C-alpha cells in the first residue's frame, strides 16, 4: 500500500499543550501507541488471523504550531501580497524519544518568541511497516511476503525527499507550512540507513561530529576516548557493532568482524556533549551519503579533518590547510545545489579552528602562517586528477586554490544545504605539482607525527564550538532561507 502524499499534512484530534515537555511526552506516548498498533496487526497477519477489512493502520503523531497574526510578521511570508494572518506550521514526527531534548529546546525557543498555540495529535501519514519493524518480513513465508503490501503501507518515495530542505515548497500554500526540514518518512529512512552504514545506533551519535578518511585517526580517537572514559570525563566509548566500553574498561563484546562502509565511533558525554568520529572513506559520494543521513539528527556542527594535496610550493608535508572557500568539482550535489551558489564560511567555526591550532601547537602569529595556510580548497571526484593536470591547470590557477581533496567541499555543501555549521582543516600529505606524489612509504616522520596533533586540533575545535552552542551563538543566520521551518 502507498500513502497519498499529495494530500496536505493534517492533524487529527489535536490537543492543546502548554509546555514543551507536555508536547514531547504526548508525542512519545502517541508514537508508542501507534507502533503497538502496527506490531499487533503484523502479529495477526503472520498468524493468518488479520481480517481483510481491518484498515486500522498506524500513523505518525503530529505537532502543529499556530502563530497569531500579531506575531506572524516575525516569520517570513515573502512577497505574496497577503495581509498578515495566523501562520500554521505542522510536522509529522517519528521516534520522538530520540529527539526529546532537541524538541524541548526548540519548542522552548518558539514559545518564548511567538507565544503560539501548540497542538499534538495524530497525522494523516501512515507509518511504513519496514521503518517500524525492520526485520518483520524475515519470518514470513514467500506467499505472505508477496501479499504484505496489500495489508501494510510501504515507504512512499514521493514524501521521502528533500523538497523542504531545497526550498521546493516555498510557494506552496495548500496546507500548513512545514515545521521541520524533514518529513517523518525521510527521517525514518535515514535513521535506518545510519545503522546500516555506520554499524551504530542513531541514539549514540553526538551533536559534534568529525569526519575523517584514514584509519590512523580512528586509532588515535579510540585511544583518546578510552582515556577520557577511564578518567571519568565521559560516560562511555561506543564502537561499531555496539561494542561499548565504560569506566570499568571492559568492552561489552569483541570488535565487529566485518566493519561497515563508514564506521562511527562515539565518545558519549552527559547531556549530549560528546564527540562522534566517522571514517567516511574516500570520495564525494561517501561524503554525500553520510551527511544526507546524519542531517536528520540535527547536529550542532560537523568538521572534516583529512588529508589533501598541497598545491603551493611553499607548503610542506604536515602543514595545515584551513578552507576559506571551496571549488566544487565533485558534481554529486550539483542537481540539488548548483555550483554557482556560494558556500559562506561560518565565522564561529573558522575562529574556533584557528584558535584550536594555536592552542594545540603552541604557535601563533607569523610562525603559525608558516604552517597554516588559508584559502580555496578544490574537491574533485577524480582520484587520478593528476593524469589530466593540463585540463585543470587554468582552473586551479584562476581559483587561487591551495589544496585539493575529495570530500571537503561536499561536506561543506551538505552543511550549507542542511543548515549544519561546517568547517575544514586538512593536513598536507603530498605535493603533486612539486614532485611529491602520494606513494607508499612516502610520508616522512614529520607527517606521521601530525595525525595525533591533527585529531587533537579537531577535538579542541569542537570543545570551543560546544561553548558557542551552549551560549546560543553557534547557529548562523546565513544558513537560513526564506520561510524557514521553525525547528532548526
């Protein structure tokens, strides 16, 4: 069965709630109730006792925010020739327990600013069976599996999209305005993909994320994380496969036998103040894939700490590159975000990265400029770009590029697109234009020493940005669009 995503989202039997906590508690209760309905129907189906006329399908809970006309001028209505009137926002919600703290923080801000009426009820959006019961069909026989879609809703790709993110709904006034950047179906889709690609559950992810593409950084992160847990500065370290190490230092299980495509490691601190490291591997496709899914968790920031080819003669192996601009030659997001759209640097992130380099290395001023270069980073989708250097030479020169890699601009573009603050600090691992092409055994001892220092800089940067987030000064208005959904 397919849901009719062409109908405007609506709320059924919505009850007015007074506080953010009351709203979230009711969302959690309704979602749990609806999952129970789905589980019961599936049990009856598996047992062959589900009546053909049983159409009691589970639906997502919904949250609406009604902003009175006198406050509506504080939200954008574009140039639609309308008199200021009440603004209604609505979103179907999935897994509200996972987003409990986020929703309470966001609703608290909304109530303080707009004095809205908030309602919680059921939506007209059915919950697809595979999103709620991932392995449900595994115990069915072939005949039952073939008829499953006659009794249960399947994922609807019409509503599992990024139309809100990409501004495609901006002039649609056929129903309430979107309250969230992501539909419930889109969120469920990504929550399941996160488990698949990283081999860790979404609830372990911390809102401060580092991306890397080398195992050396993972090894350093695990060593540092275990020390933090042992010292009592963190609650646990979570590795792929659900391997958890707490204060006793004893892992809950053996390391995962077959690592996933993009393994994730989480240093969990109380109050979601920890750090997640994801080894995304090589290439813009991986970078797009993981950011597409992690965006639904609404992280505070993500940073790329990886390697790059230095393009300037004065650069040395082990020097750092702080991206102030990006040349997108990766192509993977061109359909959603044209390369002509500029990617602004986020001042808070750039300042934190610069300060972290100084804090960790102990150098500053002129000496820092000798080891930290700022400028344009080129991201390519061709690992063997050196073979077509003559075709790229003019472009590299015109862009004043100082480094080239395969992920940074993709991650920055995804951050811009999904309204997640972003930044890049790379380490020069080769200088292909100046005789030092990346080859086995090429890296010298100076470069080898940089891995631990580089990771430390990334972690220090996130500590600084955590302070900004807690003060409410991290999330930049330059990432917000016209008629932006109320939930960050």
